[in-house]
């Protein structure tokens, strides 16, 4: 499993393109969520223009390939930190926390 911390570089987002880029980003992570490449996606509540994704991908290389499709990746508009972890315990009611 991998946790991906993504932070946008606000100063690099072209003027007037923020909303359009964000819509493309949402379409990207939604497609990968629906395909099972991400099992959790969400913004940070205490940090603007940043969030996390959790991926059950088999390798860091597979995660990197997915990230390269993000509209923010190609032009260096975001930083991505990819960390491998082992889910030692998972709450049976994990889905109940969606939206919180």
C-alpha cells in the first residue's frame, strides 16, 4: 500500500486556469478511484491546495505511472510524496468516515 501526499504549487498555477485544472484533476482521481487504483482520496482540512490518496498498487513504479497522468504532474504544478506502508489494522466501519 502507498500513501501519496500531494501539494499544489499555487505560484505555478497559470492565472485563470485554476478551476479548469482542478476539474481535470478531479476527473483523473475519480477515474482511478473507480478503477480501484485509489481506495481513499481527500483534501487536507488544515492545509489548502493539498491532500492525500491511498493506493493498493503493487509497486511504487505503478503509483508513479498513475501520478504521471495527473494534470498537475506534467508541468511540475504539484509535489508528490509517495510512501509505502503496511495496513496492520483496518476498522470494519472505515467507510462510515467518508466526508468527515
